[in-house]
């Protein structure tokens, strides 16, 4: 009787985890922030991918190491709500002047996966629309709460990036 109950509980737990995984894949948590920068995309890209200078200006990703190329691993340190967290995402896309995208994971894939992106779009007057965002999926995302609510960090980074690029271009 005990063995049967244990198997039943294990099966129900496995079904629940699988259901959460599927649900978060089809209903991800999406965060997004954007700004317009008075400089061309190439100038924005240059500052965005100069990881060594992040400690000088970036209030959100306070340090970053690695290369902005597809397949590379980065070591990023985030500052959020008074705490810091270091993670090692894999670069998925690095198109100069257009897009930088990476995926970071908490532990094994499917627990909490965050696909972070920066999109650079040239707009009228030689300016750039910068869109920064992240898509979270994984079985623990519905329970992550404030740990993944980082829109304030995105906005702060966007504002600091805008100020730095415009100062350098000006």
C-alpha cells in the first residue's frame, strides 16, 4: 500500500512539473524596456559591447566579462534591489549594430531560463531605438516573483547607456 501511494505521488508530481514546464513555454513572462538614443546603432553597439567599461556606467549589469559573439559564455554580475547575482549566460546572437541576445539558466534547463536581448533599430535622424527585454520560461518562473521583476534595472541601464553614448557622440 505504501509503495503504491509513493508511486502515485511521484507520478502526480511528475505530471504537475511537466504541466508547469509546458505552461511556461506557452505563457512566458516577458519584460521589456526601450529608449531612443541620439546616435547611430554602431555607436550604441560599441558602448553596449564594451563589457570592460560596465563598472564605470552600468547600474544594472555592474560587470560583464567575455566576448559578444555567438556561442561565447559571459560572466555577468547583476545588481537588483540591493543585492547582486552572478550568472554565466551563453551568447545566442551577436549582430553588430543590430542585436545582442543571450540565455541564462538557473541550474539545469527548464527550471528558470531567461533569454535576454538588446535590439538596435536605426530611426529617423541617425538615431537608435534600443529595446531591452527578457523572456522567462521554466517550472519555477510562476514562483520566482520579485527575483525576475527587473524592469527597473532595464530602464536604469537604458538611461545610463543613452547618457554614455550621447556624451561620447556629442
